[in-house]
């Protein structure tokens, strides 16, 4: 798109909300049932069917999905959980919130995800779980990680906050590990404003997570154990049901946009690599550039939105600092930059993105 002065303005993220979402929210408001009602239950059923699991538990946001999932899985004090450092802080933060200790692993430089090779040497006597983050929408290698976890008696947990619609060897992310955690923040492939979802095949974990999100209740005013308020509103769930119906076509458009960008940008930057067996959902289209400041300035001058996910690994953040040696994480932190890949981009928009990258790299 162009502003009134003719300057190209292309945002990195733009939630797609239309009349159907507005009508869904209005329907809930008119009903008077704003929380813990039929819309939440329906959204849970539909999302579970989409992912291909028996159980889905709607919660307040993606961080709560990770936190309550870990809590429900029995992860706690004395446990170590292997996580990537190249991820959002919530992945490690929720481990600390349940009293366990994060152990930071390096990434595969092509996918930005954990691999069995980056995890294996970190497994010790206190290791209880591995959190595979499907970063930018690229699924981690779930078969190799599952085999490694089975070999050592560990839980595999999927952080799928950025990976709605991604698959590994035809299986939806969030359907393989002990549980998956999704986010519906406005920058994701689908949104409820704020919101999250836990997916699992474990009835026990699902039951405990449902109780934990509702102050540990297993009946009205009967608190079996300590819990919290992690509930999703019916307004959010109603919006999510509409968004879920649109998600497959949006992911297809993101994939098509990514393919066009990769074809046009080959040789200028390192374009995203898709591992054989992976279906990338392109929540973010992330490239590498040896002179990132120059590229960022060219994008800014052209009015093309961009972001740097993540300029500092969790292992160097003051909240988690460990001094771990993670060379691939450090390289990625210094080189990555994400470009617009939204499903509503026009051919003109994509051409403008390419033009800006050409100016910033040649």
C-alpha cells in the first residue's frame, strides 16, 4: 500500500479482522455469557480437531499455555529442562516459573530450531524435558527429538506459538509431544487478540490443565490443589473460531508469498531453508544478512516493515544469563531480519519488499 504522499508503507504484521469476527464478538456480548461458556468449549473442540489431538485447553495467552502445560506435566523444582536460547523469553521464563531450571541449547543454523545433535550432550541426571520451539513457523525435527526423549525417559514439549498450520512429516505441530502450546497474539498466523491453547493426547494432563486454569477447582468452590486464573474469554474464543476457519488459506498464501520472495532474493540474502519433511507456516519470513544495519536502513527508508527476532539469546539476558557457549545462536542473533510475508500482501507490496532488499544489499 502507499500513503497519501505516495511513499510505500508495508507493515510487518497486520491482524486480519473483518465483519465476521465483529459479528462473532457481538453475538457473545448479546448472550451475556462472556467467560467459560459455549464458545470456549466449541473453540477447544475445533482446534483439537484441526491439530489432530483428543484434547485442547483454551487459556489466556501463549505464555500461560506453556506455564500451565509444564505445571500440569509435573515439571518442578529440581528438574532441568533443555530449551533453545534463540527464542522468545517466555520459553525459558515459564520453566523458571514452575521452579525448574532452563538449560540452553544451540540451534541448527538452517532451521533455527533444536536438533537431536544440539540437545544430546546436555542431557543429565536432572533433565526432565526438552522444549522444541517451532521457530518462525518451521517445525523442529520431531521424530529425532521424540526418539532421543524416549531413549532417556524425557518429556518432549512443543512450543508452537509461531507455528499454526505447520507440519512435520504430515503431522501437525502440537500433536507429537506431551503437550503443545500455541499463542493467539495479534502478530501470529491467527489471533484472538490475546489467547493461547494447550494441545495434548493425555487425558490426565488435560484434566489437570483445565483445573489449574480455574484456580485448581474440580467442582464449584472445591479446590483440589493450587491453581490460577488462566481462562480464555468467550469473546476471544468466538473470534478464534472464525480465524481458525481462515487459517489454512492464510498459511497457503504465506507460503506462496515466501516462495516468491525467496525466488527474487536468492543471492542477495540467505533465504529461509525448509527441511525435507517440514511444512513451514511462515509466521515470519526471516533472512540472514551480513550487513544487517545497511539492509535495515534501506527497508526503513522504503517504508517496509521489518523486525529482528532475536537480537540477544536468552542465555545472555540478565534474567537467565548462564554463560553458555552457543555459537550458532550468536551468529543468528547478529544476522537475522524478518520481512513482511502477510497473506494480504499484494504483488505490488512484494515487489516493493524486493526492491528495498536489493537497495540494501547491492
